[in-house]
């Protein structure tokens, strides 16, 4: 009898555990990567937004970038970016807001030389099929002043839409980009003559046209 009771108790525990597992699976569906046809994926569980991009090696092998990193293919600056996104810049902005991100201040147009982008901070992660790992943007791009790259949201939605530059993430603080790097200030980019450059590491990046998944992960 005791043996039977023990089996019943064990059976109940197994059933309860299975029920909890199933419920968790229902509450946390698997997050898929974005595609050119579904270019924006919002992951509210991990507080991140993934966007579909294409690598343009012109800005890796042949030219040195001074400003643009990620630009929407719908924007006029798409030809200047290392990563051209299939996502529209306004959709990217909405996706960040859906996570509860704070866009911060607007640095103005012309930019106020005393201000800097100060919205919610995100980590920028880069992955492609066949990559040895998921890279932080700091592992893939060298800046000549060795300040590195942060990503903060910018309160630029109205200007981003009206100018249609398409900027999603810029190497420097930018008046039109949805997010940008505060380590290079508006004063330095707009008023002091761009005394720096940014060089992606060609030996680590894949061939021209490779589909890239960029993840913007909210920094807690």
C-alpha cells in the first residue's frame, strides 16, 4: 500500500511539473529571427528588438565611414551604411517604444553643441548564418579615438520621418537617427571637422550581401 501511495505521489508531481512546463511554453513562445519579409521582431521577454539587414562591404573594404552604421533601405542615406536594414526607420522607433524605451531629449536642428543623445541605452549585437558567435558591435568596428560604441535612443521621430534619411543607428550622436553613439558628441560631428574615422573589421565580417540580424538589447 505504501508503495502504491508513493507511486501516486510521484505521478502527481510529474503531471504537475508537465503542466507548469506547458504553461511556460504557452506564455513564452519561441522568438524567431527577422527576415526581409518580416524585418522587425520584438522580444518583450528579453527586452530586445531584432531587425533584418544586408551587409554592404563597400564601407568595409573600399571606404572609411564617418557617420552611418545602420540605415533603412527606404531612406536616402542607405547608400552610406555598412548595414542596410529591410526595416523602416519609423517601425524601428515604434518597436523600441513598445519595449518601454525612453527616447530622451531632442538635440535639435541645428544641434545644440552642449547636448547629447540620452535616451534608453541598448547593446547592439550582430549575427549571421555561419558566424562563430554573436558579436557586440564593439568587436566588429574600430574607431580611431578608441572610445568604443554605445547606443542610446534619440527623440528624433518627427525629424527622422520628415527628412527620410533612414538612419537607425549612427556611429556618432545624430540629429535624425533613431539611435546613435553618445561617445562621439554632436559638437564633434557637426562643428569640429570629423577628426576620426570608423573602420569595420573585414576579416571578421561575411561576404557582400549576407543577411545580417541586428539585435538591439535594452540595457537594464
